[in-house]
């Protein structure tokens, strides 16, 4: 048949839903059922339409969308050789429907709307409901199809049956005589009906084919684009292939180069290993030689070092002895100069007394001369009165005795001569008195001139001696060092239960009447017997001076009065007391109450310094110096700085220390002018009243803050020609609060917090002193963490002379704190500032 030679056109799925009853591999349309039904009555000839229906793959097969890969690209097919029935007929046939009222109009609307394969199959199934009973049913339908996930059973061993086969005829001649007439009439009507239905379905399929043709054009265009893209990719591939070939060649070259480098590296490696082996052997020999030389040099160096140590030791000892001799000479020179000065003052005093006695004698002679002049004047007055009386007597006698005129004239003449003689004598006495008066005045004036000249010479000599004293004094102070440490041991109290420590004192090498070292006896547990104590002792603590319990505040001030003199000479001086609570710091610094037995009042450092400052101001005023004094009294309480002179009617204002290297400068704070001793004494009393004090188990009046008294003393002296000499000294007297154990002091609440703040600030002060003693620069030392170290920073500078008093308790129960305080003082003694550095006096035998 011609339908069997037609080609199948494969197109891309159109997106139309597949039919539900027609399998993807079935042919269009399936009229075999109806044919079987109509031909069951006998054999008959097949029409052209039936032949078309039996042609294999006359319809575009349904493309399954359940496959993993999509359909292949459409391939153009040649035009069919036969014309379709629609082309032959040229007219449309209405589709057969169960509804007889539906005419061609509805059919055309349905065609206009378009059908899917599912709709076509549904209409075919509706039209041929009666064919379902036929024995020839489709062996593939949508209902019995398998999804992409279910693989159908294999049919490789089953022979497929043709979908267009007809029912076997009743006879071999394909006819039955008894039914031929009946079936001939029935078959013509049935063919017309089926042909109309087929034409309707074919029209639907034509529309589908037109849609597929349009899809084909689009696919062809896409194919052209893809071909061009493929050509581009192919060209790019060729270019990349060329690059790949070049890269392969480069890789081969690089591989060969790498292989060559590897070979060269192996060769160099072997050569290097050989060289290293040679160098190692050579180096080993050299090391052995160097070790031998080093051993020889070390032995030689040790010999030289021993010689150098011996030489340096001798030189250092000689230098020390030289310095000691110079110091002794300075001291002897100062002592001799002081004695010479005292002798000179005594001599000048004696001369002054002689001059005063001579002046007194001259004044006495002048007084006697004046008395003589007064006597002469009185005598003259008396004689004048007598002359007048004699003249009156003469006149009366002349009147009374007129007869004896000659005799009376003679008497009058005698009396006149006597009177003249007396007048001459009076004038002579008056001239003598005037001359004596003038001589006395000249003697007094000469004596005054000589005395003034002597006073001027004495004053100039005193000024020169003062300058010499100042220079020698500064040299001695420089030799003593800028930071000096002294120790004072408080006398034991009156409590009989207090057990004193039996300190062992070491005498000074320079003054056998003074102590320069102390050893503290200790007790420690016996290593073998529990509960038993073994006596021990600490290493000696050497300081410049040790004040034993018998020393008074007067002894202490006599030792440090030279520092107060340095303030008058324009130096900065700081004196502060350190020690545990109850060790006598405040007593030493500012006591104004009664002293010990037999003493009226054991004044502390502050009252004695006040008296000395104003006394020196009066003394230096005679040498042309004019001084002014300003003061301030501060306290550091709970790491904050306050002014003790500020009124206490409101909360005190916190002060801030400016970061100035060599001078204590406080922001928004002014110093108080002090013109007299009374002004300074009043300021000290006000500050002591405002200072924080509390009672603890260890001290009835324990200071809860660090107090700082600052006195600025400025001097001015004229040196002629409108020029002046200036001096500006500063005296800082600091009473540090005592370190304490909160457990032993029994402090609670705010008092305990005060104690913690005090201990923290003192601990930081000890850290600062230790770092300075190790030689660290001030710029790298932390002064700013605590207010106390900020205040003390200028006092630890090179231009300030600092004296630290470490106060020690004499009681056994405080031995641990005593040793801790002495170690603190040792760290402070290691700090070296400026000239000679801090150096403790030597000590020798114990006493």
C-alpha cells in the first residue's frame, strides 16, 4: 500500500496534553475496532480510506515527556506523494456527536478552539462506545501506559500483532453468500458515517500539523542559531586547541627544563654536600682551635680580672679613704672656720665693747665738761650778782659816807679789780669749757666714724664668710647625697605588758657617739621540735643615722637643721616620715605637746623649722637679704588631694596635681602669705584640726591621710647698679599615714577602707622607689597611678634634697612590720639622684 511508504515526521512536543486512551506508539486513527465490527459478517474489499488508516505511522506519534532526554531536533521531510482526503474533498465534514442538535457551527467553533490528542481520543471513544465489546481492542492506550518510573515488560520474545489486521473471513474466498446482501447495504451507510467522523478528526489533526509546522519553523530557526553557535564554538575550540597545543609544547619544554634543573640541582646538591662536609671538618678544626684559644684567653682574662679587681679594690679603697679624708678635712675646716668665726665675733665683740666703753667715757667726760660749764656759768652769774650788790653797796656807802670819798674810791677800785679778775677767770673757764666741748664732740664724731667703718668692714667680712660657709655647706650636702635615709626607734610606752625588742646598734665609723646600723633580733620555729622557738637575727640595716629610743626631737632636728638652712640658700628640700601606724611619725613631725621627763616641750620638726626659718630671715636681713614666705597644707585622703586650710562647712573640693617634672604645681590652688611665726603656727593648727584622724586598736589617734606642708621661701638682695640676687627655696614636710594590718587594727567600715587605700598608696610608693633604685629613668616609672606618688614626684628629682625618716616600733609584736619598714627604707636608700648619690654612713662594732 502507498500509506506504508510514507515517512514519519518527528517534531518537538507542542505542550498539548497527551490523550488519555491512545498510546504514544499507536497510529492515528484507530478504526480497526469499527472495521472489525463491520467485517465480522464476512469478507469485503477495503476502501482507500481504510488503506490510509492501515498505513503505518501516518500520524505524528505522541512524544513522551517522561523520558530523561528530550526529543531530537526536528528533521525536514519531503512532501508526501499522495494528497490527503481533505485536499481531495475540499470541504469540511461535521463531526459526529452524541448531541444531534449540534450542527456545523458548533463543529467549526470547536475546530477554531483547537483540539489536543487527548480531546480527539475522547471524542473517538465517545463515538465508538459500542466497539468496546470487539475482540480487537488496542493493545496500547493511555490508561495502560507506563510512566517514566515504571519499565514495561520486555516483548523481545513475543511477536507483535498488526494493528490494522482484519477479522479472518469465514471462507477462504472472503465472502459468505448468506449474508452478502445484507452486509452490502449496511456497509455503505456505516462507511459514510465513519468517513465524516474521520474527516472531522482529520481536520483536527490538520490544525495540529499546522501548529507543528510553525513549531518546526521556529525550531529550524533555533537550529540555525545553534549551528552558528556551534560554528563559533568550533572556531573557539580550534583556537583553544591551538592554545592547548602550545601549552602542551610549553609543558613539555618546562618538563624538560625541570628535569634538567633537577639533574643540575642533584649535581649541585652533591657538590654542596661535599663542600659542607669539607667546611664542617674545617669548621670543627677551627672551633677546636678557637675553644683552645678561648680557654687560654679566659684564663688570661681571669688573671687580668683578678689583678684588676685587686688594683680597683685598692684604688676604690684608696678613693674611699680619700673621700673620707676629704670629708673629714671639710668637717674640720668647717669646724675650724666656725671656731675662727666665733673667735672673730668674740674679738669684734670685745672691740665693740671697748669702743662702746670709750664712747661711754667720752660721753662721761663731755657730761662732766658740761657740768663744769654749768658751774662756771653759775659762778659768773653769782659774781655778776655780787658785783651788782657791791656797786649798790658802793653807792650806798658813797651816799652814807660822802666825807670819806677817797677811802671809798680806793675800796671800790679794789673791788672793781677783783671783779675784773673774776670776769677774766669766768671767761677763761667758759673758753675752756667750749674747747672741752668741741674736743669731746670731735672725739665722739671720730669714734662714730671709726665705729661705722669697723661695722662696715665686719659686715663685709661676715658676707664673705657667709659665702664661704654656703659653698662648703653645699659641698658637704652633695657628698651626703640627694636622698638620705635615717631611722628612729620610738621609745616604749608605759604599758607593762608591752615587751620591747632588744635592738643591737652599730656605731658610726665617723662619729662614735652616733649609731649608723641596727640589727633586729627575730624568732623562728625550731626545725625539729614543734612549738619551740629559735632565736635569730636579721642582717644589719645601715643608714646615715640611727636614733635610739633615748633621742629626742631636739636631737633629730639638730641633725636635719642643715637641710632647713639649704632652703634658705635657695634649695628644694623634702623631709617625710614613713612607718607603721603608732610608730611615732606624727610625734616626730609636728608634736607641740610636753616632752619626756625633765623637758618642758619636745617640739617636732615643723615647730622647730618654723622658728629657725624666721630667725634666719632676721639674721640674713642684716646681710642685705629680704625674704618672703608662702605656705600651703594639703592631705591625700582615699587617693584624692584636698586643701586642709579650706573651710569645712561644705564638702571639700578635690584638687588636681599638674604634671610638672621638677615643681609641685596644683591646679586652681593658691599659697597663703606668712609674714610672722604666728601666721604659720595658726595655719598649722587649722590644718591639724581638719585632718582625718580615727582611733584603732594600735593607735588612739591614727592619721587616716598623708599630710603635706609646703613652704615656699623667696629671698632678694641688691648687689648694686640696680641688680639683684634671688633665692627661691621650697620645704616639703610630709607625714605619711601608717601602714597597718586591718586584722590587727580592728578597723571596720570607712576606717578599714581608709587603711586599704593607705596600704595601696604606700605599696605603690615602694614600687616606685624600687624601680628608681634599679636605675630606671623617671619617664618610665609610673608616678600617675596614685596621688601620693604624683605629689612626691618633684621630691624625687635631681634638684631636690630628700630625707626619709623610717619610724620603727620597739615592741616585739611589731617585729614583722619593723623588718618590712627597714627593707622599705633600704630600697629608698638605693635611689641615686644628682651629685653624689645616696650613701649610708659606714658602721662598725655593735654596741
